[in-house]
């Protein structure tokens, strides 16, 4: 499992060339500890038990938030988009929690052989995710609908499940069709339909600053979590005009390029390649609800990373989950190979 420690090891190593070595050392140490905790949980828990625990925690959190919205027994939490009633203090946190929570609950319902309830939860969950006012969460939740074709293909042979590999091609075709029908800007149409600004609430402006930093330090970057620890015109502008106190780029891929340059991106890409390969092999050769669930957790994390820092960060839950999912998949495939060898 050494591959799961490649990004945190690189983050620690980036202390050597960091523009703020103290910040990088402290942050990378926390990142490493988070990865170790996930590693330990992956070895301790079984894949289905971990899924049940997640579903229970998220379901309780979402129900508590909904109850508070109706009754108001907790004071509202304020952020720049207004007041949020519930236990989540920021709309993106609420959106990400709703997506992961609904996904795990749907998978547990399918695992317990009540698939109709899972479909009802998914349809009702659309309105819950939409109410968070997070375009990233809504897009991720729509992609989570891939769970149902995955469930439908469970009884197929391994060769039949390979049809899943054609789904990205279908999405490319649909995107090209949307590109033509919307006059060349489907993203803008989607954002307008969801009530969002064309700049993704200033995200594209932040991304531009990040890309500029990467171009100035293309090979090694500026060091893990070092960019936001210095006083600069770019940060002052972002804090004054876009979001006060921001300390990430709302895009984990740009964050990786800024912090680690091309070498850091290569380390992250190696890990993501292994995660994707493991998730596909696990589903193709086992086809279980649990394998589909952990594969979807990886997928929503990859998509969510386009708008938020859900991976490769100090205490990222998604990062912990995909490390655990990688270990679960490796154990399941190893066990299957051992049984085949014994037979």
C-alpha cells in the first residue's frame, strides 16, 4: 500500500524548497497523519461495515439539519451566502455531506435488498442537494446517478460489466451535443439554470491566479500549503473581492500544481491512476453493491475536486475514504485470487 503515502511524502519533502518552510512542514505532517489514520481504518474495518457506519453518520447529520430547518432549535450559522440552518456552517460543506450521505444511504438500501427505497431517496435527495445552492454538489450528485446502471449490471459477466467502460464515451457524446445546442458554452447554461455566476462565484478568477503561480514555479511548485501563507497582491485581491480568509483554490488539481508543480502532479496522478484501476478491477471481477459504492465514492471525489479541495488536503474526508476504498479493493481482489488458487 506504499502508493497511498506518495503524495503526503512528497508534501513533507516540499519543505526543502517551500517559500514558507514552517507552514509546509506543519501542514504536510497533518496530511501524513490523516493518511495514516485512513490507512489504519482501512486495515481494521471491513468494506461493508465502513459503508454502514458512513451511511448512519451522514443520515443522522442530514436529518438533524432538516429538523433544525423546520423547528429551529439551533441558531443559524452565517456565511457570505446568508444564514444556514443546520449543523453545517458553509454551503459547500452541506452540499458535499449531502452527496456522500445520500450515496452511502442508497448503497446500503440496495445492499439490504430494498432498491425501490434507494430510488426514492435519490429522487428526493435532488431537492436537498439543490437547496444547498452548491453547483458543484448538484453536478456531482447527478453523476452519482451512475450507481443505478452499476447496480443493474451486477449480474452480468465480467465481460458484460466492461460495458461500464463505454459510459465515459457516452458522456463525451452528450457533452458535444450540449456544446452544439448551447452555442458553445454548456457550462454557462448550466450555471445560469442553477442560479450561479459565470465565474463560479469567483472560482475562475482564483484559478487564474493559481495557474500564474504554477507557471512561475512549474517543476516543484511553492511547497505544500505555502502559497496562502505569504502576503501578496494576489491574495489581498482575492480576500478583498472574492472570499475573505480563503486558503485554497477551490480546485484540487490547481492546488496540486501550485504546491508541487509537475513533480507533485505526477505523484498525485500515480495515486489516482492506482485508485481508478483498483476500483474498476474490484467492480468488474466482483460486481457487488459494496464495490460499486466505493467506486462511486472515488468518482464523486474526482468530480468534486474540480470545484472544492476534497483530496490531498490536511483533513479531507474524501481523501480518507478513497485510501480506505483502495485498501478494501486490494483485500477483496487478493482474497478472490487466494480462493481461486485454493480451488
